[in-house]
C-alpha cells in the first residue's frame, strides 16, 4: 500500500481533490504546483514557474498547464480540468482518473474505456525544466495523444488577459517548438522525445478562475494563451516524455534524463521520508554558488530569521551537516556585511531585524550539540564573539542593551519580531520595549558563548559574559514573571502585555534559561492548557482579548488574525523540546500522540509537506503558503529529540 495514495472516489470529488495541492521544486527557486487533479486554484499555480532575474525578483508562470487528450476512432477524451467563471469546470477530465500515488513522483492513472494511461511528473533538480512521462499501459486499438499548452508569461503576483501585444510567433526546435509571448522573457521550449506534429491554432481561453484567490479577497480570473496543439501516436507499452524548459535539450536524451531524475528522488513512503523530501524543497543555490533556505512556497524568499530557525531542523536533524555549513557560510557573509554597515551581497531579506544575530547564535548552538563543540568553536567561535560584541556595543540602531542587562527594542511603529503582520501601515501586535523571546535569546547566547570561551578560548571573556548573564537573569525574572505563573509578552515602561502568547515557551526550551525549574513548569502548564493544539501552539490564548483564530477572508481580515490565535507548528517544536527537558521520557507517549496531528497533514493540504499556519480552532484547517520551512524544520528537529530521549533511561 502506498503512503500517499488516493483512489477514484477522492480524485473525482472536487471538494476533496481541489483542496489538496502538489508542490515540486528545484534548487534555483523554480517550481511546479497545482492541485491533485491538475486544476490550478491559485495565481501562483503553474506547471513551469521560474525566476526571471532580468525582469524582477519574482517568479513567473510560463507554462500554466498542459492538457492531454486521448483520441481513439475519432473520439476525443480531454483529461484536462480548468475552472471558469460561474463555477463552471471544463473539460472535466478528472472523471477519468482511476488513482493517484506519490511514493516517488506524482503519478496519475487515467482510464478511458479500454485505454489505461499513466502520467508521471518530475521537476529537474538543477535545471528549470518540468518533465512529464506518459505511458500507455493498455489499449485495444490505435491511439493518439493531443497536447494543448496553456501559456501565461506573467509574474505570480499578476494576471494576464487577452491582448494584441502578446507574440504569436514560434519556431521549430528538435521535436518541438520554442515561443516567447513578451520581450524580456526567456524562450519556452516544449519538446518530446519522439517526432510529433504541431498544429498552429492560436487562441485565448478566457475567464479562467482561481478560487483560492477569491477566498483571499483578491482578483481571481485571467485569460490564457494557447498557441496550438501537438499530436503524437502512441503504442501499447510505449512511453513518451515531454519537457518544458527555458533551455533546449536534445530530445533523444529525455527518456534517460527522466529515469536518472527518478533515481535521485527519495521515497515518500513514511511520515519521516515525506518531511526529508519536503526539507530539500527549500534548498536554493544561486549561480555564484551561494546557498540559501527559502522560507516557504509559493511566495516566500530567503528571510534571515527563518533561515536560522529552520537551519538545524532542515539539515542537522537529517544528517546533512554539509548543507548547514554551506548555508551558514552564505548567511555569515550577510550578517557580517550588515553588522559592518556594508552593502549586502547576499539575497537574504529582513536581516536588519534585531533578533536575527541571536537566532544565528542559537543555530550554531545546535550545530555544537549535533556535531561537536570544538568544531563549532573553530568554525563559528569568532562569529559568535563578534555578534556578542555587536549587541553589547549597540550595533543595531533599533536595539540597545540597558543597565539592567536586558535588550530594549522599539517596535511601536514598525514590526520587529516574528509577529510581523501590519494593517494600515502599523503593526497589528506592536510588541515593543523588553520583548520576552529577545531577552531569552540574549541570556541563552551569553551563557553559550561564555561556556565555549571557558572551554576553548579566553577565560576573561567568559567571566565578563557570565556576569552579564547573571544580571540579565535577575532582571528577566523581575520583568517578565508575573503572579499568575506565566511570562509577560513584552514590557515597555508602564505598559505590560498580559496576553498569554507562545513566545514565553522559548526560555523554557532553550539550553540556558533564566527561569527556575518550578517557573518553567508553570509556564509550560499554561502553554499546554491555553495554547496547545494538534497543529502547534496558538499565537494567542482564547482567554486573551482579541482572540481571532480563523485565518480567512480579505487581506485586512487575515492580517488581524495572523498572530491573534492562529496555530504554528514551528512553535510546537519548541514546546516539545521544553516538555522533554522538563519531564524526560515520561511525556514521550503524549508527544508521540501529538505528532499524529502533523502526520495527518501529509495527505490533506499540500502533499508531503506542512502549510504555513493553521486555524486556532477545530478543525484546524491549513492556511497561507502551501509549504513553510520553519514548520517542516521544527517537526524534524522534534522527531530527532524524541528519538534521543526514547533511548535515555
């Protein structure tokens, strides 16, 4: 039995199949995404979506979809599916689907009378090329296939509509054609592994509609250009490979290339293997060989805070130390450039946020635990010391170290924490002053750096850092711990935020905490009672004012819900770490049951990966981006932690 398998009953029920998305990526940031039945429901969906750096910093949909029609005895059976205005679906090819599996690559089996056609899709790892293999498993008479490409040539943030500017020109290439709708775009090469006939029949398909955009309160329809169609004969047992790319390829290489790419793909035969495959989807390699982790798909770039939080889980937890080091090399270059007030040469966004260097120290701390403290000190000891010096000397203009040993940040006018949603140009959650996780990170960084210096470096530096840590510890407890047994979210003069939020879980989870054991248990208990869901921790307790757990509706409505009750799996990772540190193996069975909530996601929203966030109330629907790096990372890190504790007595 396949781990990711859907039978005809699910595939032909659009209420079930359209909510399930499929994402495939390569290392350049290009991707292919749609629903299980190949009906695009987002403007971000497309069969070939690639970066076009000559135009802008966005991805662009070149090939939106590729409809296949089976022809026998003059009868045509179109396997495609599109949604048009007025809730009309055409040509309803999903009714021919017999089953869908995704153990290695997405595989759809179609039954049309006596014809059994298998469709397998793969995205080439290091080229912007989508490959589709069609295999005629069974047929009782002569069979032809007709393929119609739907072209968009537009940014993922825009729509295309019928216009006279679009070029209809095309040129024959090896077993296919190349075309380009607009100046500035790369040519799109569409090729087969065998000879075919292209019939030029240009037309616009008008009023294609994207229901996910409707749900989110955006414009939702566009027109797609079809230059014509390809026809090709196929015999029983034969396979035909199609490629769409920004580069031409020798058509006689396509079959071999498809098979080679298949062999590179890890199996998705379990929860863990799905997560490993999902982790690799965030890898990004630029032409200068810089390495990044994208924060998510389909619209996120490489963001600094996300990079450092994701890095241990996406690499160390699955034994990929080399990729940790490659990403950290690029990130260190960006950090140093920012701290030295130099222009950034790396494509890492939001590196100016004050807590980013402290998360970098946390990531290095995980490296020290997984690899070795000595190696961590050799590789990153100077960076950690430089970060500590940068913070102590007030290097970030928006963060200062006060005499009480705590970090003070101004977040009233501009969001500076991970809770960064804004409405009308103002932070929805204006966290400002002494922010709880910033100071938990600071204490943890002071203690970690001091311990490394004590063991491998300068003991005088270690002593100075220890003194700062003691002062920070005393002030932290006085400032944040309240009489109800939990931590204030932020304190700014007389302003104290009493909201019960998940940011207080960090000082319980970190290796070095300013809290006593009893204080940690009190905080953890409140997180369990008020914030824990099957999809991670809520961003706000239902008992706190402003609780808004449903991430639905237009942009403004969603902005007000983003951090006001929605659930986040990555926060759940720190909750699991806190549980294990406090209760060891006695909480393992409870945490294993909690993991079931994440495993359910493997075949429900975006196959084999984890959505950006979830509603804070049942049934905890996945929302936002279809894949989110921090969520995948922290679930992987949690599994590794649980495995370690399961062997401890």
